[in-house]
């Protein structure tokens, strides 16, 4: 079995709609969600559960995914 995943990074990135900033109070503080970088990952490749993002951040990720997938 596999899941679709989105890359998280701590690298500095440009301010574009497909990149969502993660607040300093969340998992991976100051990181970014790269909504345009979606790939398939096998269950056995998942190394750890680092936690969940807030509903507010996930709403922003939802918008980033809509734009990345041309669903707007």
C-alpha cells in the first residue's frame, strides 16, 4: 500500500502560492510545505510520525494543493 505525500522543508523558499509557511508554534517550526512537490510513498518507507499541522495551516495547504493541481 502507498500514500501520497508532500515535501516539507526547512530551506528558504520564494513566496509563491504553492509554498505554505509553517508557524513557529507547529511541527517543523519555520518550515515550509511544498504543495507542488507531491509523490507516492510506500508504507514501509514511512520512518516516523512527526505530528500534525493545525487546522489553519492545513486550510492553507488545501489552497496550495488546489493551485498546484489546477483545481481553482
